[in-house]
C-alpha cells in the first residue's frame, strides 16, 4: 500500500458533533507523503478535534481515517494498535511531559516502555534527541517542573521525534511562547521534519508559525475546510475567510459569538 | 420537569454511572491480570499506598482501640461484664474496625491522591500522550494502583489489628487495672483465625474499591482545575460509601456461614 500516490494520512468525510454542536461536518483532508500541512482556524473551530481523530484519540461520528491507505477503524488488536501508534509522534500544546519522570525518561518513554529498548541505550538516544533540539545533556536528569515553557516544548519535540515516526502532529506548537522562543521551535520543527523526511500535520492560529512550518495551509471554519493551498499563497488566497483570519480583522464573514 | 421525570432521569443517570464504573473496573482488572506489567510503577504505588499510609493507619488504630476499650468497659459494667472487654475489643477490631478504619483512611489519603494525580494528567493531556506513545493508560496508571491497593490494604489492616488491640491493652492495663498476661491470654484464646481472615478478605475488597474510585474519577475528570477538585471529592465520598456498603454485604455473607 506504500505507493507514493496514496496519501500518508487521509481524513475522509469526517463528522463529529458534541451534543447539538457540529464541530466537523464532513471534512476531507488528504496529506501526501513527506508534506507538511498546517490547519489554521479560530478557537473552537475543531482543529484539536481534527488532530485527535487523526491520531486515534477520539472516534469520529462518521467518516474514515486512513493511514498509508489503511482504514484505522479496522485495526482491532491491541498489538496492531500499538504498532500503528508507533508510526506517530506528537507534540502536545502544553508539551504533556510526565511530571513524575525525568526529562530523559520522558523523551525515551516509548523506547523503554513500548519498544523495550534497554535503559542505557534509551538514555543515550534520549540525550542525542535532546541535543538535536538544543537542550544540553545536563537537563536529562531534571524534572519537567524545573524547565521553562520553551524548554519543555523542546523536550516534547525530542520525545515526538526520538523513535523516528512517519507522521508527526504538532498541536499549537508555539502557544504560550514569546516570539523568539516560538521562532526557535518553528525552526526546530522544520529541521526535524526535514531530517526524518516524515509527514507533518500541525494546527495553529499563529500565522508566523503556519507560514514557516507548512508546505500547505488549510483553513477550518464552521466544521469545513474553506480553503486549502500552498503556504506561499496564504496572503493572496482570494478567500474572504482566510483574508480576515490572516489579517486578524474583526469585520468579515467570520462572526465571533460574544 | 414533573417528579416522575426527575426520578426517571436520576435513575438513568445512576445506571449509566454504574455501567461506566463496571466497564472501567473490568478494563482495570483485565489490565491487572495480564501482561505487560509495569513493575516500576507497581513498586512506586506499593510505597505510596501501603508504606506511606502506615503512620495514619497506625495512629487511627491505636486511638480507636483505646477508646473502644473504654466504651466496652463502661458498657459492660452496666451488667457486670467488664471482664469480657479484651475479647470484644479484639473481635471488634479484627472483624470490623481494623479493616473499615484502614480503608477509610486510605479513602481519604489514597483515593484523593489517585484522583488528583490522574485527573491532573487528564487535564494536561498526559493520558493522551501515553496513548500516542503506544502505552495503555489502564496498564500504566490504573492496574498498578489497583494491584498495590489490593495487596497492601490487608497488610495495613493486619498492622491496624495489632496496634488497635495493643491500644485496648494499654488502656486496660494502665488505667482499668487489668492484668497484662491475662488480657493477652483472654484475647488469644478467644480469637479464631477466621476473625482475622474475614477482616483481611474484607480489606482486600476495600482496597480495590478505594483505588478504583480514585482512578475512575481521575480518569474521567474534565473541566480543568475545578474538574480535578470535583473528581477528588467524588472519589473520596464514593469510596467511603462503597466501603460501608461492601462491609455490610461481606459481613452478611461471612456471618451467614
């Protein structure tokens, strides 16, 4: 199934509602192998739900998710699910590092727990991954609470890439960071995605981040993808929704419920 | 909404919760009884749930044993039966107060801690992170806590039994004029092994309830810090109520034999 024409990741007709609120209304998102797609959209527009459905943390009400052509709903056994999850890496919005573990144990978590890599080797690989995101070996034995927000994001990125995933998801990677740290994270994301040659899907409302890390950008509004195109075209998309969002204008077709 | 609708809605809600707890418990038991196990996590929980609860359980037991001795001595005095106080204290502690008080102390200390920790992990997406790292949260978080509580609460109860009886012994010999050797002999001759075993069996069940309620409410916490607080309260209250309910059911079963 691994031909180059098959999208590496595809959401097809995905629908999700919470009570009466329809968050995703038949969304189709194919992502080609090795491409980086950024999904933009306002708060509450279903960006996080999209990524959670894509990675299997949430089940859609309708529609399918395909990874490398395989319908993920057909994965039944725990072992197959674990193998499937091993293809993913994810950087969470708040890094989601485990408080009770040291930084190296966090970074090496998949290696030591799921892949059964010996602790010594796992630690070495974790320290290497930390170095790649600009963190010195001295942080390896610290706990997450002892790191700044930016350093936690870097450690989270190291954890996402250490097992060399095929698809990486980035959930609001620059939220809560100052502009300089945000740019550092953006650069690291671009560097790591290129190094691994993997497919990337990011969600953000930070346009600087979207421009930097995306090959393509798609905009989610009212449960549908209202525009999708190359990142370079975002400033002249000809789409009123995108223009309003990119320029941060209160006036336009996007209505904010007050 | 009319009263019938209100009762119907509450009943449905209760049944939904009971079903949800049962499914959660089934997954927890399944994860506890099959590999892979996380030995490091289990060891950490044995220390946190068992070892670190020793002081609070011990203190509760000694004071309860002492107060029980005084009460039974006073009550027994109303029909000239003060001398059976050692036997009643021993029976009350081993069959009832030891397991129940140890479980209630654990409900307050451990159930709350489990709910708060797992609830905070839910709120900060650490549970989602576990899933993405190919690690089943039931195996990593729930099973070690269930196993540790089921294993350590009977041990804590054995300690509570010993210290509780010792509390009664101290009061009896120091303030009520009982002979020490006679007190020990009366206690020893009176107690059967079933008195102790039934209490330990109860405490294993209570341990399961305490850990289950903490894990269930923490795992299903929602709504940020407020949700974690709510989960912690629900965990303690539901654990305490279920411990009492299970105590009655088990005591009925044990006394019917």
